[in-house]
């Protein structure tokens, strides 16, 4: 019995020590769990509330040149966009070319300009003029592959991946027959492409890049280049990839493919308001808080291969656009959207955007007003500058997608009817309570817990208080 008592006493003593140790807080400096504040890249200040605008130089104007695009800068300034994304500017390969003019993503020379668009001097003039008007300019970079007749294939054949029989090969599984893949295990590939990236930033004042199929290129290359480019000037990097790791040290913004696909499915009746929950849950819990994710209605790929904004969204176009521009994410305007472009632009041919409707385009006016609303409310800013979306609970969750974003005295309430029938819903708590002004009419509206709101089919309402 005495041995049993001693054993129990010892066990209790050890348990007490363990409890005391567990309750003792570790000094922050000694804790192995202290977050590393150096993990995140520093977004350029000018990206705080920036809206992206994509320019397909070939189709943007009748001439299809940098000089002609430069004449459109005052109009884009009035629209309110900030970062101009130029699709690839380089000469296009002729070997195995698709169509008459080929794909801009079949790069023949990383250091030259496609003569179809003008000269290097024309590009520099465009960039300088854009900077003078307050824009920043990023170039589309194609690092994963080159054209078949890129000189690198002749000079450095070992820089390319090969098929089972030793032949040069396009990216596996896709129908990209006009290109061949680089081998990113080769240091020469990294140095050649990386030095080209530095060249355009240093010599032409380029403000960053949109990286084509960024996920097909090793992450460590992008992280290295982020540091190298940042040593020249602050840059903005947009990656065509949807993986959270790319947002820590490489890219300011990455693609929100899941958002785009979900919004189209809901617009076609293949889901409801709750279909967005998975995307926004991951956005808040899986991605870095500071990450920007590009929520887009249309880009060059979706327009060419999926359909126009009207084919993809129909009557839901307005509500989905409103969510893209006010929810968490960095929004994109694809050239022609503001003119109600209703055709799929040819990808390998000249197919100029029809700008004749730009002055009478209701959708263009909506874009203009949404951009202005976004910039008037700092809670809607990009990345760490903006506020997280807090879910508003209602009694009609399958129809009404609702949230609040609030920061530093600015509060925005967003209400989105994700259905083809009208909805009347009741607020379950006090989160949406406040004294607001409406986006649609500027009228005062006071909400309290338990109030009801009504929206027409595919309708939306935005309310704000305490903005800029």
C-alpha cells in the first residue's frame, strides 16, 4: 500500500508539473510558432485599390498598334482603371503557326517587339504616356514555352524538354501545337528568361508582369525574380495559377478560377447563393490574408474559348459583376467589356473590337460606377488594405448572398440575389445594422436586426457609410 501511495503521489506531482508547464506562456521571441513577418511580399502602394485592364493590342484598335492604343489612354483614365496589362508584345513564331497571325503566346524572341504592334520606341512611348497619366503597365510573360523557331531551339537544344523519342514537344495534353516546352531544370533557361524580365523593367519602365501558366514554371524561379525585379523598382506580379503558395513570395495576385467557374454555373441555374461558400471559405482560411485573387467576368481566354459575357452570364451579368468588383479580390476589365462587346474575338486573326456602342452601353456605365464605388470605400481595397467579408445571416441563404466589409469607420453592405426569381429576406442579427447611402440612388437607408430586404431576380444592392 505504501508503494502504491508513493506511486500515486509521484504521478500527481508529475501531472501538476506538466499542467504548470503547459500554462506557462512562452516569450514571443523564444516561441518556434511566432509567425514570420518576412514571408509576405510587399505589394506596391499603387496597387492598394487598383483595377486591372487587359489590352489585346491586336484587337484593341483598328490599327492594332501601341501608338493607336496610346490614344485611348485618356478614355481608360476616365473609366478609372489603374494597371494596364498588355498581352504578349514579342514577335510570334512562324513555324507551326496557328491561323494567319498566330498566337501571341508563341514567343519567337524575348528581347524584341512584334512588328505588327510597332517598334520598341513605340512601346516606350506608350509606357511613358501611361505613366504620365497615372497608370502602371505590366507585360504578359510566357516563360513555360517558346515558339518552335525561337533561336534558343537552335543554339541551346538542351534547354527544351523532349518527348519519348527525343523530339521537341509542346506542353503535354493540351493542343498547343505551335509551341515547345522549355526545360526549367536548366540554369541557362532561368538566366535567359530572368534577364529578359529585368531588361523590360530596367530599360522600358515596365511595372511588372502577368505570368502565363505560372504554375507550370517552378515556384522558386518566380520568388527569385520577385527579388531581382524589386531591386530595380516596385513591381506588381499577376500569376496565372490558383495555388496559395504562389502568393507568399512571388505574386501579388493570382487567378480565382473557382470564383469564375462558380459564378457561371450559378448564372446558368447550376447552383445557388451557397455555391460561393466553398470559394470564400478557402479564400479566407487557405490563402494568405494579404493575397490578392483576380475575380474576373471575362479575359482573353474566356472570351475566345468559353463565350462572351452575355453567353456566359445572361441576365445574371450585372449581379456577378457587382460581386466581382466589391467582394474580396482584385477585379479585371477585359478590353471591350465597357463597350458591351458581344462577340468572341478571333485569337489567331485580326478581329477589331467594335467600339461603336461604348457611349450607349449600360454595362459600361455599370463598370464605371462600380469602379468609382470601390475607390470611394477603403473597406473594398485590395489585399491587406481591405476588409474581410463577414457573412450576413438571413432566412433565405439559398437565394441571397450577403456580406459586410468594414474597416476604420467605413462599412459596406452587399446584397446579391443569385436566382431568377425575386427574394424577400430577413436579417438574422445586427451585423448589417447601420445608417447607409445606397449605391443605386444615393438615398439614406437605416437597417437594424430583423429588418427585411427585397431584391428582384438577379438584382443586387450596395450600401456604404463612412467612405472616402
